[in-house]
C-alpha cells in the first residue's frame, strides 16, 4: 500500500504558474506509474500527465507544452509544473499511483485532491 499527499494547489490568474507536489509514503522507485488526474465540476476525471518508473512521460493533449511531470526518487515525490494556466485548467487535481501487487493485480491509489482555480 501507499499513501499519497498532494500540496501546492491554489488560485492564480490566467497565464500564471503553479507547482503541485505529491509525496508518497514509500519509495516511488517501486511504483510502476504515477500521475496526475483532474476533475472539474460536472465532468469526468481525466488524466493530465503520467510518469513511469522508467521515466517515460505521457500528457493530455490539452496540457502538452504547458505542464511538466517529474519525479524526485530521493524525496519520494512527484511534481506537476503547470505554466501558462488557463481558466479551463480549473479543477481538483488528484495524485495517482499504480502498483503491481505480489498477487499479480494492478492496485490503484489516490490522493485526497488539491484545488486549482484559474481566473481570467
């Protein structure tokens, strides 16, 4: 199991930047993939960015070129640097981890979420 704690959310004007952090309770080098999802009011939760244990990254088309996901294994933390923020980026952002268990199942873990609000 792993606990995930997000921080860094807040309110910012359009064009501004925020950096989200996700601190894991165990070594992230043992976690197969970590990522950030977001959910806006009335919408489904969607993948924003992900990074594998090997360092491969993936981004939603809507954030490519503006957001960067990174990891610091020494701090067991994953970051999401968000630049050129737009009002449509407003959502609750959730940290996610997926781990292959010893039973061969893929187990999903979620943080509690952090609010990001971008005003025009």
